[in-house]
């Protein structure tokens, strides 16, 4: 791999950074809200699954105990 001098490297980095499309404040807000909603729904789902598994195990273990 060929070495570039530091000046060329900095110019290339600046050129690549200028291609980045930064999200707007509204886009950041919406995606943040969606992440919180999905995390909440996931937590509720796994809590319900945990309750169901615990109930099933109590029934099974109650038959033997």
C-alpha cells in the first residue's frame, strides 16, 4: 500500500467528510423516539414471555412437588 504524505491525507479526509450527509434535528428526534418505542415494546414482550415461562414451570414443578 502506497504511503501518502500528510497533506494529501488531510485533503482526502476533508473530501470524504464533505460527502457525509448529516441528519436534520427532526430526523434525529424521530429516530430517537422510535428507538425508545422499540426498546419499550421489546421489554414488554420479554417480560410477558418470562411470566409465561415462569407460570409454566410452576405448573410442571407443582405436579412433582
